[in-house]
C-alpha cells in the first residue's frame, strides 16, 4: 500500500467525475518542506510559525525568522505557502515570553494566538517584517490564528500593512502580492462570517480547535477522545454553513485541521463542497487514493440527505456508502 501511495505522487487529486481538489500539507520546520516533493502536494496550507519559537530558548530574532521563511519559500518554489502567525500561549507556553501569565485555568481558551499577538504588538511587528522581507518579489500568504471577531482580523492586517508601508517608504523590496486569511477555530466567528468575508482572501478551518470549542471538549483530554466524533452531524452541519457564503464572496475555503487527513473524514468534507485540504504529509497518499475513487456528485447528494436526517451513527453511514461506492 505504501508503494501504491508513493506512486500517486505525480497524480493529481481529481475525482472520478473530473473535479480537481487541492491537497496541501501542514508544516512547521524547515525540513518539513521536503514533504512537498515527496508527496507531490499542491503547497503548504498551514505553516505553523510558532514551532521555531517553541524549539528556541530565546525569542527568535527577525533575522532568524526571515531566514526560515525565505528558506521555506525557496524550497516551495511555485507552490503556495500559507504562513500562520504565531499561535503561542495556552498549552504552547513560552517560558521566555509570557511567564507572568502562564497560570491560566483554561489555557486553550486563554491568552493565546492572535489575542496574545495583538496585545504584544512588538512580537507581531517583528514577524511581519520578517515575512514581508522573506517574500520580497513573491506572493506572501499570511493567516491569523484564533480569530474570534472580525475586528481582530482587521487589527492584525492593519499591523502588517503598517509594516509594509514603513518598508515601502524606505525603498525596501516588497512582496509582489500579499494575501490575508483567517483561521476559523472559534465558533463565534461563524456568526459574523458575512462581516469578515469582504476583508479576507481566504479562510481556513482549524477543526482541531473548532471541535473542542463546539463540543466544549478539551482536545488534549484522552477521556473525551472517543466521545466526540469529527463525523458528527453537529460538526458537519456547522462546516456546511461556511461553503455557500465563502464561494459567493470569492473567498477560498480550506480545512487545515487533522480531520482532513483521515480518508473518511476527508470524504465527508468533500461531500460538503470543501475542495481544499491541508493535511499531515503522511496522509497525502491515502487521501489522493480516496479522492481518485470518488464520485463527488453522488457523494454530495448523499451528504445532503444524511445531514437532513442525520443517523445517530454518521460514521457508520458514511463508511457504508464508501464501501458500497467502491471508495
Ligand atoms: C487547528 O486547530 O485545527 C489547527 C490546524 O491549528 P493547531 O492544531 O496548530 O492548533
Ligand atoms: Mg488551532
């Protein structure tokens, strides 16, 4: 099977009825970029920039950040890379940064990610400069984590734009294009999606965090791991609501949580009309194999029926459809 998956490297993720999907990989370290060539993925849909911060004993300098981002872009070549600004705080606490605030009762719902970055503007300014410099002459895709309200996205974007203007005034070489996106991980953001969409170029759903907030179930608690299923009607219906508005607004919609790397889950996402996945590199082969055996039109009709009258065992129902359809 491994050899069969490896052979799919140069095959595109196209469904049996001719629909081309986009399958990208999640990465966080310089060496992860090699996965692009190994898997034949379409790009890096989530580059977790906090990894560099987490493996460092001091705050990485602008020069070090810039070097990493440039290396990643060089290695990716023509393939797009989406850099997520630091998602630190919470369970990814940095001793050298937020020591005085490390004592939170609910760190996952605490002072983390964009919340922390907006409060510590200096941190994000340095990162913005590093990213803008690294992407000089190329496209820069920036994505903000844990956006809960549209104004948080606006503030983060304004911070980047201010750095861009600062560099422009000094005659520095800038990216040819900057695309800004938000992660949807906090359910509240979905309620204001119409207000956010005109401001963003792409939206990426972080189903790891989204699930824990939707079900109020800690993603790190093994006692709850079996209790809430990614293939539940609640999650699938929630995600379905995002598809039509993003498409109407011309905003790219992707899923970059671990859910997309599991074949049955990925199949369900495709059945909702989600065409872009960013997944762990080891999953690219199995997901491509699944996609290439899929009749997307039939699947979408089936998903609609399932979500209209959800069976208690959604997973079982999807598995049965997959087996019967030769997926
Ligand atoms: C997510 O929450 O789904 C996500 C992709 O971000 P992370 O796993 O880094 O929190
Ligand atoms: Mg997350």
